[in-house]
């Protein structure tokens, strides 16, 4: 059985915890505020809560944090993350302008996190959907698509399999270089929602002909 540890206790953490449980995974949720982790597992009716720094139980570790915090935690927990599949969900938006990403054009948040935890198997996933859509699991009647990118093929497949087991549509989007495009796609979705062109509970779904 797959095991998933989620670092964070916000809306995306809750939604991804629900995905993990729907996939039949063992769940651990840890946070700097343990009472918030406990609230997530209590709300979902399953999972083990804890504090950041507790031993990680998951083969897959999801950094359900903003970009700066995810990078900081990856560096602090680099030894604990070594060998594990680490999922970066961030879109590194410059919120002071809401008009750019804060990483260089030839890089990505995922690449920065991989540098912070070099022995982890870092992949990008869950960055192209909002929490409400992820919790719902469908978009316009189709399973929500989870695009996964990273240089570790086994890590990508583990997250694709987790998404598929939860009833979503996991799609291997290729190597780490593709994380930049996924972040741009996530950013585009945010700007569309902020302008009212789409809703904050939308996402992307790939529909095969």
C-alpha cells in the first residue's frame, strides 16, 4: 500500500489528503501548527497528524506549502527527504505584481526545490488545479487531470498511479524542464480566475478524441 505524507494543512493539503485517501494510501499530515494537521485528519476521518520535524512515514511526500516555505522546508528536511518522491505543488508567482513568476525563465520552482534537496526524487504535480476542483475530482464531467513532471521516471509514475487510483487522470508530462510550463499553466489559470474569465474552482482536463 502506498503511503503519503503531506507537509502543510491549508486548502491544497486538505484536497490532496483526500486524493491520497481515495487512492487507498496511508496518510500522514504534518504542520508547523500540529492542531491544524489534526483538524485536517479529523475532517477527513483518517490519517495521522503531527508536527513538522516528526519522522516522515510516506514514500511520497507532498510539500503543500507556498514556494518560499516549500524551498525552506526542503532544505531543512533534506536528509529526511532523501530517496523519497517529493511532490512540489507550487506556482512561484510574484504576488507583488501578479504579473510574473519569481524564478528565472530557464528554471522552475521544482528545479529550485530539487537543488535544496538533491537526494530527493522531486516531481511537479497538482499545480494546474485549484483546491476545490481537486476535492471534487471532476471537471465538466471528466476526471480532473493531474500533470506530473520530473526527471525521476519512477517518481513520476508513483504520482500518476496515485492520481489514477483516486479516480483522477494522471498524465506523465515529461522531465523536470516541463515543470516550467506547468507553472506557467497554473499561473495562467490564476490570472484568468482573478479577471473573472473562469472560476476559482476550475482546472484543466485532457480529453482524448
